[in-house]
C-alpha cells in the first residue's frame, strides 16, 4: 500500500512529468493544480522530445513535431496563471540514440526550454536487428534481446551503458534520467541477471558516475517505476546511489509522473533510499543564469 508522505516542512519539486502532449494521462492545468495542492515547490514539464523524423517511424509516446509550439505556449500560459503560487518550468526529456538523436541536437537547443532530461530508452543493435525500447513491454524486450544480442543479457547491458556514457560525454542536458531503467525488464524475463552480469554492471555504473561527476549534471532519483507498479525500488537502485554518493553527484527526486495523482508519488521511498545511501540533501531546480542551471540544496530530514 502506498504511503502518503508529510512534506509540509520540506521542499520538493516534480520536474519529470508527462501530459497529454505525449504519453501522459492529464493536461497541464490538472498537473499544476495537483502540484499546488501537494505543496510542491516547482513543477517541470518534460514532454518526450520529438523523435519520429529521426527514427523514421511514428512514436506513440513522444511529442509530435507539429505540436512543439503549442506545448511551449501552453506551459508558458500555465506559468502566468500560477505566478506567485507555483514555479512552473518547461523542458524536454530527450533521448540519446547514437548517430540518430541526442539531447545536444540543434533543434532542441534552439527552443526556449528551462531544462532538459537526458535519457536512454532505445537500443539499436549493431547487427542490424530492429531497434527497441529497454523499458517497453516484456515481449518487446525479449524480442530485442534475442534478435539484437543473440540472447546475451550482458551484451545488451553493455550496449545500454555505452549509450548512456556517450550521452553524458556529448552533454546538452541538465538531469540524467532513470540511469538504470534497464532493470525494469531484466528482473521480469525468464532468466534474471546472473551474478557475472551484476558484477559487470556495477563497473559500468561506476563509469557513469565518474563521467557525470566531471559535468554539472544532476542525477534524478525516479519513483516512476513504483508509481506504475513495474518495480519496487527507485531508479537508480540503492547500490548505484551509493556509487553516486561516493562521487559527490547531486540528486533530484522526481516522480516521472504521467498523471496528476503521481506528482509526488512514493517520494517517501526515494527519501528513505537516499538516507540509506548516506545522502543528507537533494536539490531543487531554480532556472538558469547564462545558460547554467541553478540548483538549490535542501535537507532530506
């Protein structure tokens, strides 16, 4: 049973949200109202950046290219309506696909966005097999694993972290999205991670943390998988968070909310996990100055 946490004496934001403009279930105004009612410090809208033109195929869960201006206009209007009641920011969740799409792409940089979440959802196997999303259905994942990686989970894992590492090195984003979302399906397939793959993954996660520590990016602690009953822990996992803590990378708690009721869904689990990883604080986004993100530190307790 999900707990309803008391947040009156602490500030939290909800910067990873999706609306009817992509794969969300509620409109912008409904999400803002929920954020205000839940005493959220700030809400950020992070529609999945358009991608159909780049991948040569229609996407059901990304913002359509022709609706970008409408999306920006509606979020700016919400910012005016909620002025002095709620901070409202506009962003994208932008995918990285090697040679195809990146948060650093010029069409994204040209927009009037406050922030960008950089994420890896898609894998394009080098053997020419069809691309697929690592957090899609179990059937899609198993098909991609079999056809793209000959059923070798370790090869797929390395491909995922290779893409994430390349994205960090290219830059162009402010928040690293759900950095171990791969586990959403790995724990469900008929042969879960074997010990050797887990050990190899720890080394890759260390690489990710080292690379991130050399930039100004923040890593999100994402409760979206819990909110949608897909997994029972946050992205990233506790062991990964301990690595992130070791390299002194700031974290921001997000809900990856696709509906109004999840605006701060399961933040209590995120808080407890961070405390177990020895974090004392998280950060809030306060806009940009000279294109540099401004982060406000807040105590977890």
